[in-house]
C-alpha cells in the first residue's frame, strides 16, 4: 500500500528520475516564437507598451479557449485545466486601444492620501463653509467606490488574454479606494463630519452595478458617471476654500480623466464591431440621465456647492446662479465624449442641455 | 540678478523647462506626463502660439507656431488674453505658486478668463489628466524674472 497519495508518489518518481540524470528540459524549447524578444524603451523606464510588441502583441479576437491564467504568448501545455470563470472572451467586449498606456500612466501617477495632501494646512472655516465641504465629501465618499465595485464585479470574468484591460481596471479600483479614503478623511479631519447620504445617488449606483453586461455598465460608468464626476472634481477645485481641498480635487481629477479616457476608447472599439448594440447603450444612458438629473437637484447635492460658490449660506442664491453653468458643461462634455466613441446622443438626450436658472428663478 | 525674460517667448518656456529638470525628483513623484500643450496669448492685434511637448518627466520640445493648424494633432490649447497670463504669472511670482484664485483649473473652469480647448474632448481631457504636473510647470515661473 502506498504511503502517500498518487500525486505525491508521482512527484517522488520524478525526483528519482532527475537524480538519475533524466531531466525533462522540454520547457526550454517550448516557445520558439516567443523567444529572443527584443524591445525598445526610453532611458530609465520600461512601460507595458514597450514589451507588448511582436509575438506578445498578438491579441486574439476571441480569448484563448483554455480558460486558464496562462500568460498570453506563452506555450500552454495540453490538458491545462480551465478555471471555468471567464465569460468575457470577446476582445471587443472589453478592449480599448489605450488600455496598456493608461495602465502605465496610472501606475506611475499614483498618489496617497496619507502624505501627499498638505493636511497640516487645514484651517478652521466658518460653520456653513465647513458643513458645505463636509456634505460635498459625504456625497463623494458615497459615490466614488462604485467605480471600484463595478470593475471588481467584472474583472474575474475577463479572459486572461486581455490582461492590459485587467491591469488597467485594477488601477482604477485602487484609484477609487483612494478617492473614498481621501474624501472621508477630509470630512472627518477638520472638526466636522459626515452629513447626509444621497438616495438619488443610489439610483445611479444601482443602474451601474445591475447593468446586464460589461459594455453597457462601462458606458454608464466610465463615460457618463465618471465624466459627470470629473466636472464635479474640477468644480471642487474651483470652489476649494483652502489648499487642502485644492490638492485633493486636482489629484482626483487626474485619476478620473484616465477612467473616462478608457471608457471612451472602449465604447468606440465596441461599437465599431457591434453597431447593432447601439440601442442597448442608448437605453442604459436613458436610465443614467434620469438618475443624474434627479440627484443633481437633491438639496444635499446642489446645496453645498451653491454655498461654496456664493461664499456662504447668506449668498446661496447667488451661488446657485453662478453654478448653473456647471450642468451645461457636464452635458456638453458628455455628448462630446460619446461623439468620439461614435454615438450621436444629442437627438436621444432625455434631459435638458442647460438649466436656465435665471428664467426659472424669475 | 538675472535679466528678465520676455513672456511669451521660447526662452521663457525654456526657463520653465529648466526648472522642471532641476525639480526632477518632484516631477517623478507626480508621474510621467505625455501630452502636447499649446499656449495661446491673445493680444488686440494678434495671437501668439507656443507648443510645448511633454514626454515622460520633462519637456521634449518648445516651438513657436505660426498658426494653430501647425500644432501636433493630439494637443490641447490654453488660451487667454495677455493681461490674464500676466496676472497669473505675477501672482505665482508673488506667492511662490499660484494662490487659490490663480490655479490653471480655477482660471479655466468657468471658461473665463482662460479657456482650455482641443481638437476633441479627449485631447482637452489631457489637461485634466496631467493637471497637477501642469500646475507645477507654471508654478516654476515663481523664480523666472519676467517682463511683458
């Protein structure tokens, strides 16, 4: 009777063979097409885009059927078991031509909320201003990690041959973790705290997380949601009462713009190959537009921004008038980005292009 | 004391590029920057255009353009009247860096007094993607004696 399991016994047999000099070195010659790879790169840096050339740049339209994590470009022995978890196997479902370069950009432009924000420069602010900043941070803490949860939901389903996309999405998850973290820190760091959550935001978050497939989820989140938030970050920098918030919003803005860039190029790649899917994308954007219009007008969303824009609660109406143009800017940039992706949304837009605040207030 | 450099001129932007090289460690911390920025200075009689190409952690090239169409295809444009550029630069020189009301984002966000545009939205978005590095680049003007 064997002392060990068949697996261990097999391993011991191999060791015996090796000890007798019967070495299996077939692996050394396993991948002649991938051997002798030459690269070019800038001095002092080696980017993903530098190595993914020649043999290693051959990305299959349909991800490998072996379904394992074997690296693209390697020799995969027959019988390698499938992990059985990849459902996104078509390149067009996830690919963007800028995925690798955005990954390179993301890893080299990481920052941290522990030491990169000049927290020592926080200063006591008037109560209404501190509350406005804290409410804005409450909303952003609530909304930001959907852009972590959404890629996390799909990441393990993406075929390993599309590792550029997987790597980029991994950086996005880290970016969003940092955003949640930094806004929560700001809310709690200056004598204030978290204020009111947003039921309106939850409608949008649900639409993103419940989207039936990756392409529609990405269009809704990367282009629509993150595009709108990108403008909010720009606005946050504009309204920032101290250097601390300025820095937070500038750094977050950079991250968000990378995510938007992936989303635009992905939707373009997808629609060029699946024009028949355009109605589904439009339908998902219909849902998103309704949700964002509703949440934009929630008191806990517009109120703090109007207070900051007016310079205080006493001037909240002036602040509203000053901020009315933000919405128009968000919609314009959203339509512009969709146009680059090949989607003419303007005739289908379900929300106003502008909010005529002066007319409505009259 | 170093003689003042004319804004705008290739020499003035080269002085910013030199400060970027001298501040290499900080720029490495901010991360690589790969984009083309066109600075447009509007005067009553004409507009001046300068193309600054950023690559990795520094400036690859600076050139004066005859017209915007000569700019590299992937670029964004920062444009403002000369007096706005002057106020921004003088503010940076006075404070060592832009104060809250003179950052690039602050000046461009309402599209007034400065605007950021591009051949398409993604090119314009590069201004947002590299904003912290671009701000630091212009903050380099703090130590560049400038005449207008």
